[in-house]
């Protein structure tokens, strides 16, 4: 198996943003020393739930202070970006990192972000498809090209620099519904599975994607799926809960605040986001005990390893770990990563 970080920067204390950024970068450097394979940075806007709004700027910085760890976006929300500018920025980070970039993309799902940017959520899928068409052409066209689309028009277009990886960095798409996974398979992209899915849902999604790729005429391998999980390990399950429950639940609460429509009016979500309506109803809530049993990797090393083995039995070989939620104490994160690398990772790296 391969293990990476799924890194964010939250802002529980509005006066400590520089501290939280510094600690997040320290965690990445420590993870590289410990032998983690990758770090994936998530994009959020207008909320203390996540203050990495310029993901590729952060990855450009990391490309200069790391040497081996792969650098990923998880995810870049395509409807929010000019696709040509994004193609240029991704290629630049790929060049600076000597071909270590993975591009994770998604259509977005947070009502608050779409609303503030004045982008109708009804357009998210179409904007996603058009942006990816432009980006792919920008990286692979040998001659200048024109684009006349619904949202973007470009003339006599040639993008420089080009990515180091050929034909371009690996593309990973966040998807959970059958319709979304069918789209990923149709384009022969790779699949990102979110940290909120239960262990059983992960198993079902892996199996569905395997079948969908085959039906689309492409080969499946476990390397084509990456799964995110929140993780914290320490000496005992009781200590793990004492250390991590409060900051993790702060993360879950603020996620609802930016994602949900006002007053939890799930009916404001358009038809193409109908699978999210259940998540944002007034009765929806996060239960720590249920998540500890079916979703997150919290506990002593043996417990964490047992849950990872369950994922591995489902066909998961790429796991990225969300470790710095809700302003959790930096030293505890560093110690957890070290304990994971010493006592959990070797069981799956043999």
C-alpha cells in the first residue's frame, strides 16, 4: 500500500492563520522524512473550515522544500477557475517539482462557495466538462487551437510551459455516485473517494468503478483509486478520543456551515446535486461513535491497522490521511504520524 497526507488548514482561532499554515507545512516535511508517499492539498473558499484557497501556490512552495513526496490537489474545483490559467499553473508546479504533481479535480458541492462566486450550481457539471476539455487540449495540442464553448472562448491558444509528465500529470476525479463514476471511467481518469464514505460504501464504490472501467474498455488496477480517511493514533483508544474528538467535530460542524444552503433548505440544491440533499437536511447530524466505527481511523495502532486492513481487503491500495483537522495540537499530529510510520505502515509495506 501507499500512504499519503490529505492536508488542509483550518482556522479555529481567526488570529492564528500564519501559525496554522506553518504547522501544516511542518507536518508535510515530517511526513516526507517518515516515508509517506504523497501530500494532497484541499481547496476551500470564504470559510474558516479551510483557508487554502490558492492550492497550487502552496504546492509550488512545497515543490521547493521537498524532494521526493508527490504533490496533489484534492481537489481543484474546476468551475471556479479559468481553465487556461489553471493549465499553466499546474504545468508550472509539475515542472518545478520535476514531475511530482497529481491533479485531483471535482465539480464542487458547497452551496456557499457557488453562491458567493455567483456561479449557478446547475452549471457545475457543464463547466467541469468544458474546463477539462480545454485543459487537456492545452497540454497535448501540438498546434495552436481555438475554443468556442458555453463558458469560455480562447483564440490561437498555445500554453507554456508544458507539463514534465507525459502526456500530462495523472488526473484524479472526486466522485461517489454511479453517474459520476461512469463519467470518470468514460474518460479513463482515476478515482478519488472522499473521507466521509463508510467502509462498506468504499468497497461498493471500488467494485463499481472496476466494472465501469471495464465496460468503458479500459484496464483497472488498484493503483487507480485513492481513498481519503481522517486518522489519529496514539497509545490508547481513550487517549485518541480525548485528543482528537473536539477538533474533528469542529471540522465536521464548520463543513456543514459552508456546504449547506441557508437554513438547511436542501431543496435549494439543483437536481444534479440531489444526492447531497439528504446530507444537508435539518435532521442531518454527525455522530462521533458511528464515524469511529464505520469511517475514521482513530485509535491505538492495532485498531488503526485493523481498519486499514478492512479497506485493503476491499481493494484499496492508496490511502491519504487527513491529520490536521480543527486546529488539533501540532505536536500531537507529528507524534501520530511518527507512531503510524513506525507501527502501522510497515504492516502494509512489506
